[in-house]
């Protein structure tokens, strides 16, 4: 099968079963499921910050060249980091082969069967997750200290909101069965955005003179050395024809296993003045970013509550109709990034605060992941509830929005709750792992 060919008879579970780590890109959403295999051409990026602004035009030119050379619909897939720099660059490529299926929610029973025993470890040769080292960056106490410093900047008037993150690094661990982990994430996130992206660290050869992409891309056959994997609940933006949709989430509460308490937490979140303020700031920024590109825009006055397996979130679905000539889904995503949901506001001071207060590089965490075709249609999710998987280490990420009224201990607890998505899917005990203590024992 060549570029652009589709097997529409396949189910979402079929695509998940075909996924293989290192060579394939997987993206499952409430709209459709995509499995992209092989690499026809890779977009080369020099790692300069201004590269992000030029990215949509470069991608459009690249796809036009690929489409002309192959007489088939072309699309680009991959991930874009929170901040483009020399060490972390967009991982975007045109696949040789694409397969599409319906939304994940159409195959919940089949996905559950594929996921299998979710209590088992996903580490090779291990039944209990082993006793490898788990390191928290920053430590719990340092994270709370960073939140307090962030609150000081809010009180000084420099910021309205800042998002502060932390990571867990699982070191000297056995190889991860990435296919099994992806199946579990998809089965537990049928209303969200589940993804796996190959991250290639090898050098790529310059494209030959006969390559239809010209000088915009490079070719490579090397498989990935790392994989970005996750189960995001948040749509950054999608475009289908002239319809554009964004679904910002901000304001969160951990779920409870007790149904009555779980409902109480959802109701309390919807009534929380602090969380509604945090959410309103994000919705305002999303609407402001989209308005220049839209003929009309519908922004609901009140948020709703949506749930994942571990969290409740305040949610607002923003819809609109793009102007002609229509901006591509990638152009819209770049215009919106970073939203206050992952950075803060105002954006410049919030980025500065993040550089000062966070003790690690976010890399692809809080960036965007998705696809865009030559017509400009596509979907881009916010890269959260995610991890990077390497040969002998796994790094997980979580963050929390800091606004006036935030409590350092509560924000730390929120990050621990968000880390549960990956920890539970990996067969680990989130109560001991999320604080960086103990071994990697399974639940």
C-alpha cells in the first residue's frame, strides 16, 4: 500500500493491534483513528525559536510537493515541543502508508480485550514492575516551594496564572512493552486523544534531488530510539473543512472510587470560584487566538465538567467557521500555542517564570501532537498525560495551574493524581511511585 491509501474497513482495534513501536505513529480520537507507518520524508527543523512561526507554511509547501509527486492525498504527523530549541525540535514526517478507522468509542469492548490484564506490569520479563529507581524532578518539597514563589509573582501583578510542572523518571528499568501500554491507554481514553510518536535521535540524510519534497525534508529509514506516548483529554484544535473546534480544559479535581464522593467532587469543581477563574482565563485566550482566523465563533458562557478515569476537568467547547482562504489546522494550533492551560498568562512573563521555577526541560510535554493533511484539515491535541520511553528509562510528566488562591499542597496532589494515568496503565502503584519513593512495584 502506498502513500494515502486507506483501509476504511479496519476497526480502531485493528489499527491498535497493527501498531509497532519505533516505526509507526498512532493517533486515536473521538472523531477517527489514524495509524501512519514508514517515513516518506521528514521535515528538517534547525531548532531556532522562530521556526515555530514558519512551520505551517513550510509544512504546506512540503505537502504540496509530496502530493504533486505522488498523485495522492498527503498528510504530516508528529509532535511539536513546548519550546523549540536546539535540543528539542518538532518531530514531523510524511508517512509512506496511512490507515484510518472510526473513533475509539466505537470499539470499547474490542479495545478492552486488546488491553488484557491491566494489573500486569508492562516491563519486559517482569511480573511486578521490578525495583528500579524512581526519581522526582523536582522533589515534592521543592515543587511546593516553586508554587509559593509563583504565588508571590501573582501577588506582585506580574502574572495572572502560571503552570508549574514536575516529572518522574524511572531509571535502570527493563524495556517497556510499548504496544501493550498503548493498548491500555486507548482502552481507558476512548473519549480523548491517545497517541504514540516515534522520536528519532539519529542524523537524517539530506533528501536526494529526485525527492518531491525538495529541500524542505530529509529521508531516513532508522527506527525511533524513543517513543512519546500518552492519553490526553484535551483537544487544542481541529479543522474539518471550514469547521474549527477547540476544547480547552482548565480547573481540575481528582476523582474518587466512591460514587457519591465522586459526584460531590464534580459538583464542587463546577462551583469553585478559583477553578472557574482559571478556566475563564484559558477560554478567553483561546477565543482571542482563533478570532482573527474565523468568520464566526461560538464561545459558551458556562463551562461543563468532563471526566477521565482519574480526573474531573472544567471544559468549554469552542466552535467556529474559518475565513477563506482557510488557515490550516497546524496554523491554528501554532497561533494558539501555548494556551494558558499549559503555560499561564500573560504568555511572556509566564514562560519566564517557568524557566526560573521549573528544574527540568519539558521537552514535548505541554506541546502538541497530531496530524494535518494537504487540504489543511487535521487534529492537534495538547501533549499531556504523557511519557517518553527510552531504552532503560521512562520519564512521566504532570503539571498544575497556579492562580490566586492556589494551595501548594493541593497543587502537588493534583500533579500526583494526573500522573496516575500513566502509572496505572504501566501496572505500577501510583501511591508510592508518584512521590519518587520506593520501587516500581505493580498495583
